[in-house]
């Protein structure tokens, strides 16, 4: 009782002192020791009569300590209380929770749980959120509110009642309710510092409507405006506020955007060029967003650090915040400007120390308008985590060959001093504006993704680069891989003399041995050459010459071996044609295929189709339409040994040369050919039984072209002797014969015509024509080129390097380049009259007007350097040339008569020229062209004879010939450009009007960005082509970024130039692994072709692609395309 009375007295004493705290007494009553922990029974006993006063003082001291430290995050109650310094007052003025002037009392429960529910800072290493102070204050208020009903009322209660009240609190200690938070911005809802967005003005516009406001347009009515729909427009925004969906104003640097929380902002949007932060000239906008990314830029030495937002529609650069948002935005500006200073300083000073960086920061004056006066070391350490993260982001945005800023000495010291944790960035998806897509660092060459068809063909060459998807168990393929197929021994033909060759079926043997030619035993069998630094041969290898079966001698015929079957089907003069014949008990019919024995037994058997059989004075004969084996084409040893090709070669042969009957099957492309790409198709077309072959292409031996077989069908009257080769050759010869047509009239011993034809091209009076350079000469003789100095005899022992200085070869010299064609306009087409009165149509002549090129005038070659390549000069000079000198037709018009620009006219078609002036060689002057040169209808034969007739007919035809190319507009091909670069190859096809590039693949980000700018409507994939192909082949519809992948049937044209490091003669290390990988991208590109099966396919590369590895890459490429069923060829172009 005495103890309780003492407690009551102390409580009354505290209440009389400005409503002070009574919690210290209550704490002692509950057995709580002075350090905040629960005391034991022994402690309570020691606090007896002798220790009552000390205990009370300790309780009072604890109360004061709690009050003074309430604004500092405290540990839990069971840990030691923070010690107070000598200079710290008993009642700290810094406390905003429980001061004597506050008029509030802490509850008894709050004394047991003080500091247990203090909010921990979500920022790492000292970065404290701006709402931390208000949250702590709100926690205290919530605790007091919950305990109001249990608060001790000592004015009206007796001591026993107080004891019961204390017992009740001690035994029932309820769980504290967590203050509610906003589910979006994570701010406490009862925080007095929580601010709401006040709303938008009535004239504020939605984002799409705002972006189309004419006040934001930077183009006038005469300009085309914004052309790229891939890149976002940029504007500035002032008087802005950032808020969540519930209207709470919130910072945007706390990771909300990175966690996909939808934040919006409002303000006045201004054009990008407007630097005035006032509201004048701005467009009020509401609820812009949601914000997809926020970024910092301006690391170029400028005064300000530019902060920006990216939405789905535009990029916005922040200017000044609204009045209500200014306090929130001010807290973020210090660390943002700090990161700008650090990055810019380390860009140009990579070897500086931490002290140098600190000196730079402390001497930098903050920009005007910020709420702080200077930067300090404390602010640097406080924001070190954020600064280091920005440096990391800056390094990721840099080029791969640019040294990172993060590894500089001062940054390493800062990381150690501040205890920054690397690799745990809160904003993993934060993207810099100048590098929105992060490209992973090079992890080495990726394996080539291939279809099975391409894999089987290229396996012998790129076995290390091609991914082997469980194909190692294929023993047959493993055996094939052992032969290198590249060396000279592997590529040379069989000798035909050794035992192995004599046993082969194609040499007339049984084929049981299955042994390779003894002369073709590969010395590299099972041994791979690792680093083969072979020299690249600059000379294009000679292609195998056409092998014709020329009958050298007549065989003595054995009539018992050959006999006709049936009666002759047709008798034509001295020839009796038959349908069937029996050779060695084997019946052959017209249309069957046979093997023919060569004169030289060391050569393999020839294969032919029998198109006719007859008997005449020469004996029993047949007409052979030859097949060309793949080894005799450009494919060489890479061809399928069972594949044949049709050629335009035929010959009359004796039946005694036939060795036996064979089966040749035509493999036509399937109806569903375009959808069969990428399937696991066997590379074998037919079974190898020694007598079965196949063909699917016709081969042009002159141009190395593989084309679909012609579809010439026989008629009923020539079915017994129809030869496709003879028919085609007759048509070609017929086209090559010059002919005249549409005779006009006769005069002066000549017969004039309105038209002549040659190689299927019609030439009319008034047409422009190409002529051989020697067809005519000009009055102005060109200046002779500077003569090369004669090589003088030099003492090589005295001057051993003299040959390097004086060489006859000058790389890039045009002295030996051929002259361009002459250009003329046809004035007359005529033939001379023979003595019998008939025109000599075998000798056609043209009377033409000469056109001068700029280099043909007195200004010489220098004039052509500054002139358009299509510019000509009219001349009244006339000359007569042979029709045989004509090489083609061209169009020449007067520039002033054009209804379009000269550039559009020149780009509108091939072989287009124009003239603006006439050249007078006598006076060496340029004049206005005469009327007959300008008039497009002046196409009569001249000399006043038949002009009206010739003019009328030829005018219509010329107009039609000039209009046809314009009217003929083909649908553009949907194109995929692989290894696109910035789009040069696609641009050429666009200018030609044949393609529309819908997809492009380019791994290097700067080139990909350039392609996007050049082709806004194209989907550009910035990924490895092998990865994309693997995704498509596995059935994926989109890539990792959500871009739609083209599917089968979508691509009509495939073009690309695989990287050429391995083929380039400038690369001295072209046999290393990296170059081999680059070469294997050819395999990937062909796999794209095999999978998509586009209508057209184009592969371009450097010239050495033809000769690389003894032309093996070229041959294998053609082999793949032929096997897929493509008509294909190749050529070395002069593009300089």
C-alpha cells in the first residue's frame, strides 16, 4: 500500500508539470528495467523501500530519453537504449512526437514497444525516402489513438483501480494494427504529408489529341513532316505533376515504374525548341502516360541534367514542376545533378583519384533554382548507390569497345567508402534514351542454325560450326565427313584406269567394289587442318569446259547385236525412221535414255536421251540429246553423283555406241513446294542402283545458269524425230538473224524501211541505239593519255627495292578500261539494191545522228567528272553504220520536254539519256538544239521522202515503247533482308521498284537504328540471325521483344550479304575460328532460304567469295539452291 501511495504521489507530481508523461512510473510498476528490458522478480524486490526513490528517478529519466529520441529509427525494445551524449538535452527540441508542449501523452503500451515499428528506409546505404519523417509521426499518432480507451485516468481513480488497469494492460497486450498503405505508390494513407493531385483544368487535352495540336508542330504546311513511325516525337513539359491512378503525388525514382506501377503526369506540353518554362505557348494535357520509362541525359557538358519520360506516344523532357509537386521533385534533383557531375568528370579524366572527384563536386556551383547551395561529400556518400547505378547504366549504353567508367580508380574508392552493392539495381529495366535496347556482351560465336538439307550438304566443310542436333549417330554421314572434299585430290576426277575405276558402273564395271579411285585417296582422311593460312587466290578458277561426245571414228557394226523392231514409222528421203530397236536382247524406244560408250575408255560413260532412230547409208543411227553430269557443271565434285542436267547439245550417233539402257527420272517441284522448307527431307533423290539417275534443271554452260527445263512439246508430224535441243537452237539462231520490216519506198538505189529487228528487239526510225565504240569516230580527237615512262635498266644489287617504285601495274587505273558504247539516233534504215533489183536484206545499214558525251567534246575527260552520267549533247553530224554494230536500244529525250524532273526520269527505267544543248565541233561551242532534235515526232526517214508515213507509224510505236515500262507496275515483293546493315541492298531494290522490305535482321545496334530511320515501316530485329531462325523453326510467333516473326509463305524475296571477313583478302587471320564462324553465316542464310522458300533469293559478297577454298563455298551454295529447286546463277560484277 505504501508503494502504491508513492506511485500515486509521483503521478500527481508529473501531471502538475504541464501535463507531462506518467509513463516512467507505469514502466517501473510493470517491472521494466531502465534499459528498456523486462526486469526479473529479484529486480522488483531490490526496488524496495531503500530503492524506491532511485527507481522513480530512473523511470523518469527513461521517459525523457524516449521523448528525445523519438525522431530517430530505434531498435526493438529488447535491445539496449541509445546512450545520450553530454550535450544532448533531457527534453530534445528535435522531437516531433512527445514534447511537453505537444499536449499529448504516450501510452503505456508505447513505452514497451517503442521503436519496434519504425519504418526502415527502403533506400540502400543512406538513401532515405522523402516520406520517412511523416510516416514515423503518423505511426505515433496511430498508437496513441488505439490506446485512448485504455489510458489511465489518475484524476478520478483510486490506487487499486490503477493497479487493476495496469494489470489489464500487461496481460492483454493486443497486436498493433499496421497503418494502411496505397497499393500503388506505397505511401501511408493517413500521412499528413500525403498530397493529392488537384486535377486538370477544363481545357486540358488527352495525349493523342494533344500531340496533334498545331502549336506543337515543327513543320509548316509545305513540308512532309514526321516520316518515321518507329521513333517517338519529343516535346517538353512544364508545370508538371506525377501521380498514380489514385491521384497521389509521388516520386518516380523509387522503383515504381520498374515494378510496372502505372504512373501518370499532367502539365503544359511545349515544342522541343521552346526553352521558356512559363505556361505561355503550351498545350495543357491531362493524364499523360502511363510512364513506360524515365531517363537522364545531357551528359555532354551542358549546364542542366535533362530528365525525361517515355510513354507509348512520345518522349517528354521535364522543365519545371508544378507548385504542389516542387517539394517532391526537389528531393530528386540533388542526386540527379550529382550523377551528371560524376559522369562528365570521369569521361575526360579516367585516371583521377577520389580526392580529385570530391574537389570537383565541392567546387561545382549547383544550377539556379535548386533548393541547395552547394554539393558536399556527405551528399555524395548519401547518394552513392544512385550515382553508381547511373554510371552502370551509362556504361551499358556505351559502345562495346569503350572502356567502362565504373572501373576507374575514383569510382572503385567511392564504392568501397559508401559500401555500394553492385549488381542489385532496383531499376533493372531502366533504359537510357540513347541506347534503349541493351545488347549483351559478345559471348563468342554462336553455332549456325541450319535445316537438315543445308546441314547435310555443308557438313563436310563447316562441321565444327554447325550444331549437330543428335546427328552424330549417323554412321554414313560420319564416314562422309572424314573426306575433306576441299583438297585438290578430292576434287580431281576419277582417272578411269585404276582397278577401282574399272569396277565402277559409270566406267562399265559391276560396281561391287565400292572403292574410291586410287588417285583420289584423300591425304587428309580423318585429319582436320586446324590453322590453315592459305593464300586467297585472286584469279577466278576456270570452269570445266563443256564435254561434247564428238564421234571420233565409226565403229564396226555387228548386225547380230542390233536389229530393228517393227516397220519404219516414216521414210524421209534416204532415211527410214524406226520406233524401236533391239540391242543385246534389250529393246529401246524413242524417248528412252541410254548410256553411251566414249572413244576413250578412261572416260566415264555418257548419258543421253534417244530422240530419233533411223537407217541410211551411214548405217544404223540415232540422235542423242545429251545429259550433262553434275561434275561437268560449275558444281564440280560437290554435285550429286546421280543428278543430271539438260543441256542444248545433241549429236547423231551410231547405235553400236549404246552401252545399255538407263532410267532418268524428272523430279518436278511439288505443288506444295513453298511450304516444305525446313522439313527433314532426305538428300538422296533416287536410290543408287547404278542405272537410275534424275534431273530437275536445264544448264546453260556458257553462263553457268541452272534453269527450269523448257516445256517445248512435239507436234504430231515430227514426233518421231523431235529433239528439244534442236528446236531451241533453231529459235536462237533465228532470233540472231537481222531482219527488216515495213518497207517505205525505194530511191537513190536504196530501199528504205521503218523497222529492223535483231535478237528479238525492234528498232524504228527515231529510236536511240547503242553502237560499238569503233562504229564511228568524233571530229574532236581525245587527248592521248600520258605515256608511261619506260623502264630503265637499274643495278638490282645497288637498288634491290627499285622494282617497288617503278611498276607498270597501277591498281585502280582506268587506262585499260574499255570505252563506253556510242549513242546515236536512227535517221534512216535502208538496204542497197542489188543488180537484180532486189534489196540486199543481209546487209542492213543505218543512217544516224551522233550524240556526244561530255568527254567527247573539246573539254576532254575532265568534263565528265562534273557531269551527269546520263547527259549527252546533240549533234547534226551524220554517219552510216552497219546494223551489226547495234548493241541495244536506249531512250534519248530533250530535257526541256520532260514533264518530270531529270532525276525522276533517269530513275524511272534503264538506258535513259537526255540532252539540253547541242555541240558544234567546228566552233567548239554549245548551242540550242534544233527543232528536229527536240521534236519527238520527227521520225521520218529524212530527205523529204516518205516523211509523213514514217512519222505517223513510228510516233505511235515510240510513244507506246516509252509508256509501256511506266504502265507496267508489278506488285512489290515482300522482302526479308538478313545482315541488312543500314539498308543499302534494300534501298537498291526499292529504287528498282521490285520489293518492299517488311523485315530486316541486323545485330549491330547503330546500323539497325539507321535502317529504322531509312525504312520506317520495316520490322527490324536486333538479334542474332541464328537465334531468330531457331525460334521460327520451333514454331514461335514472336521474339523476346514481342516482335512478330515472319512465317512460312510470308517472305517472297530473301536478300542479304553475310559478313565477309573470312573471304576478304585483307584479313590475314581468315582461317581462325571467328572468321570460320562468319563464313558459316552463309550456312545460316541458306537455311533461311530453305525454310521460307521465297520466290527470289539474292546473296551478295566480296569477289573472293568465288575463289575462297578453291571455290568450295560457292559450289556448295549453288548445290544447296539447286537441291532446293531454285533456278540460280552467279556473276562477278563491276560495281566501281
